[in-house]
C-alpha cells in the first residue's frame, strides 16, 4: 500500500506539503500596488539574511564527486551481477552434470516405478501439460476480462483502487497459501476431490493477479487517440475495446499470460496437497488424479535411494526445458509485436 501511494504521487506529480516554512506570498498579495516595490525589496533582504543564518545541509556536488559516485554505483551493480551469475552457473552445472545422463527414451516413455532403473516420467509430463492447458483455459479469460473492466469500463473510484491494491497484494502471497486455499475450497467445500480440476483451479487463482496486472499494462500502452478516434466515429465502448484496443494490446496480453503460466507450472507448493505421488496412467478426464513435474521432483529428492536423486535432476532438466520454451515463445511474440508496431 505504501509503494502504491508513492507510485501514484510520482505519476501524478503531487508531493506532500511541507509545514513550518515561512513565506511572504500571503502577505504581499494583500498589499496595494504602490507598496509592492518596497515589499519586494524587503523580501529579498529577508531571504538573504535567512540564507546566511541557516547553513546548507547538502554540499554542492562537483564534477569529480559525481564521477566517483557514478563509478561506485557501476561497481556495486556489476558485482551484484557477477554474484548472481556465479551462483546460477554453479546451480546449472550441478543439475546438468547429475541429470543429463539419465535423459533417454526409456526415461521419457516409461511410467513411474519403485525401482529407479525402470522409472520414467511419461504420465508426469502429460499431467503437467494437461494441468497447464486447463489452467490457461480458466485463468486467461477471467484475468483478461477483469483487466478490461478495470481499465476500460470501471470509473476511477475508491472501489476500483481498492480492487487494484487487493490484486497486487495477491501477487505477493506465498504459493503454499494458495495450495491450502485450494484444499479448503475446491477439495472439501465443492467436493471436487484431489483431481486435475482442483489443481487447475488452484493454479488459476495464483496466476490471475499476474495476468490481470500484465493485461492492464498492455491496455494502458495503447494510445488514447485510438479510443478517441473510434468513439468520434460513433463506435460504442465495447466495439472500441474489441476492434481497436484489444488487437493492439494482444501481444502484451499473450506475453504476460505465458509468463504467468510458466510460473504456475513450476510451483510445487500449490499442488503439494492436491497432486498424487504415484500414478500408473495419465489423467483421462478433469476429475482424475494427476502427476506433475514439480511434485515428482519434490518426492524424488526426498527419497532414501541416491538413484532417485539423479532421476530428480533429470526431471528438473525436463521442467527447465519446458519453461525455456514457454519463455522463448513469450520473447518471440513481444519482439515481433514491437517490430510490426507502427505507433
């Protein structure tokens, strides 16, 4: 809430009024025009005396000091990047060296087993893909519709501002809380059981804030002149949004939705209480139990046999490959949209 308030003040250019400052403007506005030259001279003398009595707290920055501060800032940011790259390189190297040897046709086509030499992730991959597809079907229309309502239809009131703050706060809620909410609401209250539909609804709640926020930014990026030209020619508000705003904002909406789904598919905590540890076949309907890649990685890393730890590393590489493909698609869509954009 504090960050939203500061951002709104920066965007609108409003600053809080400073109290305790003495000003002569209210007094000079009531003086007659003949006495204004004398009042102006008195004001100048007042400011000169005030500047001598009150020392300056901030020293004037010379060009040399500015260069020193600039170099210190560049060194700090560069060292931060180096530290992040070192840790990321070590993590990737440890996972690749441990799991690259286990990825083969048998591992990708076999079913999970209690014996590590016969274990595979075929139903796990299909369960993750089904879960991602069902989450996209549920979350994307609802998120895009909510963003269109907030940006294009709803007036700027306290109610809509409160809704935006709630959505932004939901984006920062820990993912395990969404899992507990999914168990309490979808599994127990709605009696959907531990099924693919329960997992997709839980992940949809987690992905909704990101989709709504990214869609709002995409809609706001469309120039206001498009809306004014369409309304000036007699188009209704819905036709303006449908035929002029949405086509221009569609690349940004697709990019944000793909990134939100890629985050949802890689989360373990939301489906920790809903997914199954072991299943022989992939789900055939939305009411069947399912397996997911993050859940399988979680349980294989906790297995007492060291061979399952190598299988977990191989599963991590498969999950990273799926996330890399989804992020690459989002980057390609954004790049093509920016290259074709004429405004």
